[in-house]
C-alpha cells in the first residue's frame, strides 16, 4: 500500500483499530471518541475529511455521510505510544452527535448522577430524514 | 459497592475497561488517552484525582504517584453511548507525558511523516529519579 509508512507506526489493537479523539478547532471541545482502521486513517489523510471504522455497522464510515455534518481535518496527531490518535477538525453544521448535540460528551457526573448539560440543537429526525 | 449506580451506566468493554480522554482545563489541550476500570473511575470521583488502569502493569494507577504530576479533576463526562469518558483536569507540574512533555500528543502527521512538535520540558530521568 502506498503512503503506508506512517500507518505502520501506529500500534493497532488486536482488532486492527486505534481509538481516535476528535477535537474541535477553536472551541477546543472534545466532540467524539471513535475508532479507525488503516483504511479510515489513510482516507482521512488523503481526503482531509474524518473517516472512522463503525464497529456497530462493521464498515468504513465517512463522518457526515448521512447527516452532512462532515469534519474537515486540520491536523492528525498521535501520542507517545502511538496507540491513540487525535483529530483536530472543523465541525460542519456545529453538530457532531447523532442526538443533535454539539458534542457527544453531553453527560456530566454531578453528585453521583449523569446529568445532561448540552442542549439538542437539531432534532435527529430532521438530521437523518431520508 | 456503594455509589456504584453511575458506574453501572458505563458500557465497559470485554476487559472491563473504558477509554478515558484527559483534557487540560484552560488550555483545552488533550493530554492523554488512557483506560479505566470501575475502581479507577470510582477512586477518581472519590478523591478528585485522576486514576487509571495501567494495562501494561496490570494495576490501578494514580496518575503522578511517581512523578508528582498529579491531575486534579474538574469534571467527569461521558458520551452518548457511555462507552468513553472525558476527564477535565488541572495538570500539576504542567507535564502529563512520561517523556517529559506537556501532552502525550506531541507527534503530528506532516507530509506522510510523524514530526515531534512539542519540546521536552523536563528530563524524564529527573522526573523518575528514585
């Protein structure tokens, strides 16, 4: 595979995946934690748009392919052990979560309970209406 | 186990772990991606200091127990699927990485190569000198 040298440096897990943290440029908000295989990382780098591996659907997943909420990549980082990846993105539509919220991390632990802290910006039924 | 209700909401993986993204308050910098088991999350919540599960050493790991680079917790968040956790922390000493860097994510992909973008702030040998 061409351009694969940098992919060989990643320490893939037993399923051939690596966790990807996606952070919004500007706000610094952590939007999602997802997973990528080799193809997802390669396509992300080649297209400039975030691609992941959907573990539930078992397929390559171009973020926003249904919703239009594409993530434009600003940078791809990795950590000291190279067993995690960090995407810095511009989040089109300002919505990363399938619930219609800005970030998937909308639950905060308060006094031993998970509390929803972020509003739904758009009804999911209107996001995925087709 | 007391106070465990919120822990039951987490979707632990087959090893009883959940990935934890740790982000620095103020700078918004993503410092580390690590893993937690039930005990690590519970102790984090109870002590206000980040605890993880070290997969390599197979033991509970209070961040900074050797280096002094303790992480003071500001918040604990979880995502829509509750299969990931986000810690917001104050990073004591300003160093999260065992290499002596601020963040573990000091490698950036540029033109198909991983490039070190962050300086070593402190010699690791002086951090772990005992």
